[in-house]
C-alpha cells in the first residue's frame, strides 16, 4: 500500500501523457496508414457533430505522436490538420 501511495504521490501529467500514448499505440499501432487516416476523419466528423471537436486538442495529440512517426507521416498529418481546422 505504501508503494502505491508513493507512486501516486509522484505521478505526473507527463506520465499520464506517456500512458495515453502507449494506449493509443496499442489501439492503433497495427492499422495501415490509410485505415488510420480514415479513422481520424471518422473521429473528427463524430466530434464535430457532437460539438466536442477541438482543433487545439487534435494538434496536441499529433504533437505527442510525432516521436513515433516518420517525417512523411508528420507532413501528412499536418496537411490533414490544416484541412480539418479550416
């Protein structure tokens, strides 16, 4: 119990972000690039229709993914972000 308390006391937002990135990689890591872009567009359409879409949040999520992506993938996401955000 003490170990858990100590861990929770030292838990940071960075660790939460890393955990979220790991969860996303587990969920989407095996999908093809085309499937990922399709899923992104579905999620955006759903969020826009619900009134919960935030281009700022999407940009932050993309920033967290950058270390795992190639330069070309980052460029494609940036292009999609420009399209989605306009």
